[in-house]
C-alpha cells in the first residue's frame, strides 16, 4: 500500500475554499480519472468522488473529529481558567453530535432525531409558516431587499428562537452573532478572524443556552422539555479524545447542534433561490406545478450545496483504495463534490427536475448524516410555497454576487434582489 504523502495535494489542483474555487476544482478533477484520493498540504486525506464518499463515510473506522483533537487542551483546563484562543468556538462545538463517536454518538443523536425526524418536522410547520409569512409581508412592501439579511437569516433565527423561547431581542442578537460566527468556517484564519469567530460563537452559545434553560424552568416549550428529558436518559461517559462529550444540559445540547439550524439552513435557503433564479425555466415550471417543489429544492441543493466539506477522523488503522491510513488521520470529506461527479449525475452543472436524487451528498452520509436535514428542507419548501402564494417575483439585480472565498461553506454574504408583486391573471 502507498501512504498519504504520495497523493497529489488538493491545493496544487487549485482548491482554495469557497464556492467559486470549488466549482473550478470539480470541473478540473472530474475531467479525467487521474486521481482517486488526494491529500492536503497538512497531510489530511481528501475524499471527493461520489462512490468513495458514500463507501468511505460508512466505514466503522471513519468517525467524527473528536473535541479533544479539534481543541487540544481545552477540556483539561481547571474550573474557572480562562479559555485559550478558540475556546469560545470549542465551548459550543464540543457539544455537537458531529464531534461524537461510539458510545456517545448514537444516544445523543437519537435524542435529536426524536425531535427532528420527518414526522416532527411536519408538526413544526405551523411555526415555520407563521415566521415565513411575517418576513414576506415586510419584504413585499419594498422594491429591493437583501435576501440574506432580510429573509434567510431571520427565518432560521425566528423559527428556532420561537421553538426554544427566545425573546425578540435575543433573536435579533443571535442573527448578529451567527453572522460573525461564519468566520469559524474560514480555512486560513488571521488573528482577527479567530477573534471574531470566537467571540461570536461564544455569544451565540450564551444566547441559546440562556433561552433554553429559561424555557425548561418555565415548562412552556415542549421542544425544549422533551429534549431535556431524553438527554437525561443518556448513559455514556465523556471522552474528549475519542468518544466525545455528552452535553451536560439541554442548553449546551441545543447550542452545539443548532449551529447548522441557525447558520447552514439559512445558507441553504439562499443557495436554493439563487439556483432557481439562475434557471428561470425550471423555476417557472415549479411555480406552475407545485408538486415539483421537493425535486426542485433537491436539485438546487445538489448544484449549490451549503457545505463544501466537513472533516472526519480515522479511529483505527485502516486502508482504502490502496492507501494506508493510520489512526488519528484527519479526513477532508468533500461532500459537495459528490453532487458534481458526472459518473453519477450526468451533466452535473445543468438543472434538471427529472433527476434521480438518491445518493445526493448535500447532507453528508453514513452514521453522521445531518440529523436536521428534514427540518431544513421543510423551511425552504414553506418559504418557496409562500413566495408563490403571495405572487412575489424576485429577480437578480446588477449588484455583484460575491461568494465567500477561503471557506468551508458555499455562502453568499449578501444577495440583493428586486421585488415585484405579480397580479392575478
């Protein structure tokens, strides 16, 4: 077997992070079959082909990146000690199910899934629809909006905020914190980037924890109370170096695991509308036949997935595709690239409503597939349904649409749109 150092580096193929670099990378890497696996300059394994992402991500030897590895030394600090740089991020992310492995992972994951499964997502629709209608009612009175700041960010903040009992002030502060938290996903960070990400993530965590624990004490929000009851039944010990950490209370459970709910779901809503506006024939088709909406959302998120990559971790020495991979190796899972693999999705850059979306890698895969994906899809669907019901027409402006670079996300910080209300025929 060869070792990881013999592989071609991701950076040498022009990948620098962010949506534009990612699209250019896919066009280049899938032009031939030269490379099966790659590495980063830091020696991390890189998996990018659809079949390998699906197969490799399901291996028991491939786990989550544990909090003790991600934030070395943070969990050995004495009580009351000031956290090091990155400690604000670590204090939130360490309670995320994406940083847990057996035996911690599954019990905590099931606690979340009991509230985020498809049936529960349907039960949450009235809250989501109320939020959507309020936001669109305000937007339709203006000739132009920033869809990111005026719709997507408040959509997720107000939806989750109402479920966990946030005040209006707390929801407004959370929007600002989550916006700053985006710096956490930069690939190369300056000291200023780290400070922004650290303070913003810590502020977000305090806001969510405060609201959740207050709601728990009042007993007024079943979403919080039921999560807390299930969490109390988890019987597993903390192991920051491998298995992960069991959140000590429902506040930390929610803060860690709603990072994607507040942040990534908003990005998904933006990316979905961006893809539809760039494919007006398909968008018109969907408006005329609403039953095609689920397929349209999946296709939009296939072409413009919010997450470019996530990291995994090798729990035991293993080998794959002729490469020896030692325990402790971080792995860059380029999940977004699986959606652009032409061996699975013919002419992957084209928007097609008739595609078979089985195997889509937008939400990851294996045991660590995103547990909140059903709720995220529900939010996007209701948003598009209400846009159609109100006969709102959004259109792109002459403003630049600059995607964040040097980033693990495919994210637009702004999306200026013209707003018109169409008259009934």
